[in-house]
C-alpha cells in the first residue's frame, strides 16, 4: 500500500501516477466525485486506464476535462434518451415522425419468424455525445498522445479474451468498452466484435502498472456479494454469479492499488442514472477518506498543477462528405437524411440531429463518423462509415379506441428495399368495429424528388348532420335533421415529394376517390334496399405543404406547425350526374410554447373554403367530437357530437393548455371557436362573433401505446355536454 517511504525513495524524481477506474454503469458517476477531489489538490495524473463507465469517464478526463466540468456536463444529459437511443422528434423526417407515432410495438421479421436485435440500443446516441465532447482531441489516434495517456479494456466476443485498446477513434473505442451485453449492440472495430470490457477485466491495474507507473490511484465502483435476502430475482442471481470472478480478482488487485478509493454504492444499481448527484457526492466522500495519502502524493509532485477548462466549439463547417459502406442505399438518400450537401455551415447540434435522423430510419445498425481537420480553421471534411441493417421486414402493432371508429387493432407489415434501394412498402390492416386498410409505397431520394403511391380504405357508421348529405332545397330535409349513415371511402394517390429548405415537405399528385354513403333509415322506393346518398368516383389533382417541428405531437412544449393543401376535382363518374369541377383549399397553423416549467400552450388557427361547383356536399367541412387523423375534411370540435356542424367554408381557432402534473400525466384545458357555414367569405360572416364555441377539461397519460385520454366537453350554445375517450395512437 501507499506509504511515505515509497515517496522518499523517489525524491529525486517525481513519481509517475496512474489512475484506474472500474466499470459499474451509473455507479461510475462516483469516479467524477473522486476526480473533483484529485483536481482540488492539483495532483498530476500521468496515465489513465478504465473499463466500461470507467473508460468513458477516464477518456474524457484524459481529453482535458476537469472533474468539475464532467459533473456539470453529466447533469444536463437525458440518460433515458441517451441509453435507449431515443431521438428527438425534430430530428426525424415527417414520414418517420408519423411512423413512430402510430405503432406501439415494432419487431424485426426475417425468414417468417420474429427476430430480436443483439442489443436494446445501437449506442448511436452514446457515440454522438462522446464524439462531440472529444472534438478537441479529434485528430489524436494514438491515445498516448492525449493530454493524459489513456487505454481501456474491451472483450472480444468471439475469443472471450480481454483486449487493451489504445489507438483508433477514441469515441468508438470507448463505446466498445462500455457495450454492456443485451443493453448495447456489440461494436465492430477492424472486423473484431467487442462488448463490455467488464466481462473479462473490470479493473485493469496490472496493465496500467506495466506502463511504468510508480503510484496507482484506483476508484472501484464494483458490487460486492449480496446476501440471501437481497437475491430475490433471477437477474440478481445471474449478476451475483458474474460477480464471483470480479470479486475474487479484486482480492489481488486491491493489494496492488496504492491509494484505493471505494465509494459506497450499496443503494445504487448500474441503471441508477437519475441518482447521479448522490453517486457523485459519494465518490467525493470516499476520495476524502484517502485525503492524507493523496496529500502525501501531492507533496512528491513539486509543481502545482491546475487543470485548465476545456472548451468545445459548437459551430463547424462541413466542406466535403465521404460516405462508405452504403450498398443498398444511395448517397443522395444518406445526405438527404443527414440534411447535408457539402459546404454547410452548421452547429454540432444540427449535425447530431442529421445523424439521428439517418439512424432513426432503422436502415442502419451503426453510423460512425470522423471530422477530419482541413487547412482552414473550423472547417472539416466528414468521413462516415455506415453499417447497413440486414433486417428489411418488420411487423408493427398498435391498439386504439375513440368515439368515431370505436375499438381497433392495427397490424402493419413494412418491407424495405422491395423494388429499389431506397424504397419502403407498408401495409396497415385495422381490425375491429370498422375494418380499414392503408397502403403506402415510397421511394425516398432525400433532397431530390421522391415518388410515392398510397391507397386507403376507410369506413364508419355514424349519425351525421343531414346537411352534409343533401342540398339545401332537397325535400327530404323537411323531415330530416340527422341521419344514421354508413360511409365507405377508398382513396388512391400517386404523388411526388421533395424537401424544401431542409424542414419543409412539399408534395403534389393525382388522386382517385370513391365515396359511397348509404342509410337504412330511408326506404329506397319501398324495395327494402338501403337509401344511397353518394356512390361516385372523383378524380383530382392536389398539392400539399407541411411544416412540423413540434417537439411532441400530442403534448407539444414548443414548435411550429403548418399544414396546407389544395384539391382540384376535375371529373366524376357514377352517382353524381350533375358534377362540375370545383376546388377545396384549407390550411392550419399552430404554435406551441411553454411560459412556465410544466405549463404548455398550443395555439392553432385554421380555415378553408370551396370554389366552383357546390353540389358535392360530403366533401364539405364537417366538425364535432374529438380526434385526429380524420379523412377528407372532417375535423374535431369540442362541445359537439361528431360530424354535427357542416359548411363549405370555415374559420376556426383553438387554444390548448396542458399542465404536466407529474411525469407524462397531464391536465388539459381547451377551447375552440369557429364560424362554419356555406359561403362565409362572400360577406363579413367569417370575422363576426363566433357562432360555435366549445370547451374541454381532460386528463391524459402518455404511454407506450400512445395517449390515454378522457375529456369532458361542453358547448354554451347547446347547453349539452359530451365525454370523449381515446386510447392509443391515432390511426
């Protein structure tokens, strides 16, 4: 053990000090506390060795960060998003946002069987974070050339042997050392497959001593053996079995440690990331217990050392882009997802979002990149290596309930690379009270013009306002106010889409729509057949512009939304014999912001009108009820039943306040106000006092199935109230 005699023998030459940091998951935050104490004494560390979390903390310290900086940095990290490879909504394309907010479960499906990934997380977010923080030493490939020389331990999964990693891409190497089995996918480096070094060598003190270190400080955050009362589950027993080897090894390794720091991590686990502050504090406490030995070590270091704060430049310029490893997906597809063209002035955060956007497609198992310095300051060449996913088929599942479609179970089959490199085909089949389907085939070419084909069938039974079905002068309206109808809608589209200004999606195309609306309430010439209101094929061209950068689709805290579209109906065949061309235009604008910590406000305004022939009623605007993803020109309106307010033009305003009572639990207060009538833009009707108002008070919970909601709504005009319930994502 460390003693004064050892120091006296080395008075003529400063002793070389090594630092070894063990693995331990979230318990490794204690390393930061120990480093803060070491920094406060001005102790110079000459070499660092680490495993798993010890490798992560150690590599950042060796890159130039102080213990205090690491403490501040780690407090700002969302470890749930980091470890589970969750990506912010804004980093995904519009199509991928819809995809992630539609299905509760997504499973790879290969060779007619469901397969599971090699890890719950690809570790992409971990790599992105490490690379950003290590940008100041980006050009260092030999880790002995770091501000403090460094190496870490990983395990070769094919040989079962520990491997010392001391060169290469620092972020990638450290990610390999921390690739905890089953949580993170293995990391491939130079055709070798690596997992967590803690499996074979969780405290590499012997390897560190071989680097010529005289004095070794060790911080050990490994578990001890648990007693029978603590072993109450299969995972606990398996972890105990794994700890047998580690604890036996430490009996020897502890004796080789000159200054041994053992934080109290009894009440923490490898996933206690939300208790980081307490773990750091325990690390400080443990280091201070060795204060006398640390001070003696400092006395042997004649020159006082104060570590300088390391700063990372966030703004960078990408001069050129080199991508390798993409065999199935084209360069234009990759750059379109990255939102890069070359010559881009971007922040590192924007680069990170682009990388996440690419990986969020699930087409790639890994995206490893380097920023290569050029002869211009702050300008880099991006060198990227892609590992494409072998999985091309997925089965996705969802469930839903609402007041219009009732209960529904969703089964999706998605096939990537069906006919071309960049395509995806997806078929939704909805089973339940109203059987539906939705097929989408899309060839994604990034910034270039992409092409898609959609086919959708939708049906429901509902009591609706008769004005939605009949002309104002129809004699049937004398005796009808509302009528129960069965609606069937099949819509087919061929469209072209491109990205505009990196954030907008604009598309246009041609559409065929077949509408059939019948009722059993009216006898058809006493034949006993259902009365038919509509049975027509419509042909149109359309255009759409969409902007969506809400941070959360259902409970946005910030962001902007715009959805505008125009349909020009050119021809019809079938039941509608008096058809003349007409067009329908509508747009919705939304803005969300958070004036207080847990309070969010979402303001929306929308409007629409019909031009030309006005004999086709059911394509008019219809409001009422609560929901999303309605077909045609149907929309929600609090205080009224579904499809109870109709007109060929409207203006509408919505205000929604949600307060997060506790995590993912919200109290909702909403109001909507509108003028909805035929031809309101022909005079000043659209700017008059609202004819329709409604309010809602609700409670919502965010779950993996989607939002679960109950809303009580009331309208002052009707003096009636409605309850609306929703379970799951809308589809």
